[in-house]
C-alpha cells in the first residue's frame, strides 16, 4: 500500500508540473488543440519574464515568450504551418487568423498571469480595430499595473502574434498605435 501512496503523490506532482492550454486554429477558432507545456519549457519562460526589472523590459521579453509558447504548440499541433497574415497559408491545416491568434495569445497570457510571471501587467480581453472598413482585426491586450494603481489611466498594449510565422516573437506595441492601424514591417 505504501507504493500506491507514493505513486499517487508522483502523479499529483506531475499533473501540477505540466500545464495545458487550448489553442485555436483554422480561422475563427474552428478547430482547437490541447497543448501540454512541460515544466522545463515553463521554467524557460519564467526565467525570461522574471529577468525583467520594469514594465518596459517585461513588454520587451513578452513577445519572445509568446513566440516560444506558440512554437512549442506547433510541435504538438498543425499550427506549425501557420504563416504571418492570412494569405501565405491559405488552405493549410493549422492556419491562424487574427481571431485564432488573439484568443490563443490571451489564453497564453492568462497562463503567465496565473503563474505570477506577469509582474508589471495584467491581461485584458481581446482588443479589436476596424480593418479597411470591411473587417475587424483582433489582438490580445495587456495593461500596465503600476499606472492603474497610481490612479492614472493605465497604459494598454496590443500583444499581436498574427503578423509573423509560427514561433516568431509577437508584436507588443501601445494599443493606441495599434488601434490606428500601425503594424510591424512584415517584410523582415
């Protein structure tokens, strides 16, 4: 019986160590896959994020963290085939539109927040902006915690993983600039 108790303790610790997140793909969250991140992978992300000494540094490494998490998700799901934008991967299983990216990135940010690794920001619901008067573009968003605590209007930021191929760092930019249509140079 002693062995059985040890076995259950081992299983409980293993379940705590790994963490799963549901990711969306094939446009509009048409398909989803449950991704399991190992404790080693999560430790790598923790080291990256906890190296930040202020909000600006946290934003600087956050894009890399999201890119790595999406890259690892591509090892377990078809999103490995996702290319930046909506046209380079048209018709491919695993393609992701901005809805898939905003939903998935928000879920990944909530994982980081739940583990206490976002020390200078909190996760908000997805943001949206009109796109060419006929469509809407979505992005995950965060806001700076210190400004909100000080009674100031909190600075908000888009965390947009849609612009680049799977595994590349997400773009983190002031939400006001993102809302006015700013985007990175996607030819890099």
